C-alpha cells in the first residue's frame, strides 16, 4: 500500500505537484514569482537596449541575466555571472532582479 501511494505521487521521475496541497501551493507560488522575474527582466531589456548585445534576457547558471557589451558592464548594477567565450559579452544579473 505504501509503495502504491508513493508511485501515485511520482510522475515522470518527479514528485507530482498535486502530491499534497502544500506542495501544489508552493510550486504555484514559485511559478508566479518566476513569471514576475521574467517580466522584470524583459522590461530591463527595453531600458538597457542600447548597451546589450542581444535584445532578450537569458538564463546563466540558473540566474536571469542581461547580455551586456563588455565596455558598458559598469552601467548596470548587479553581479557578473558569466562572460562569452570571446569576452565581448558580460552576463549580468541586475540587482533589481536579485531582490
């Protein structure tokens, strides 16, 4: 019976969102926050479009980043997450997204 209950809670090798009401609520809240972060990142792309190498945000090391031209790195407050292989692009996680 325990094995069947556990099997019922796992789908695709992952604990199902509906395994418990608490887990469902937490995952729903996380999804909502991820949407808000993505929207904020997209709005920052519009603000900083002149100093970006691409007109979209990206995920690097699990963090939302803006691809900033190397010479403008200091114009965006935040953390340097990564650099492109050529070194011409810095991937910055804006401080406003970190909050």
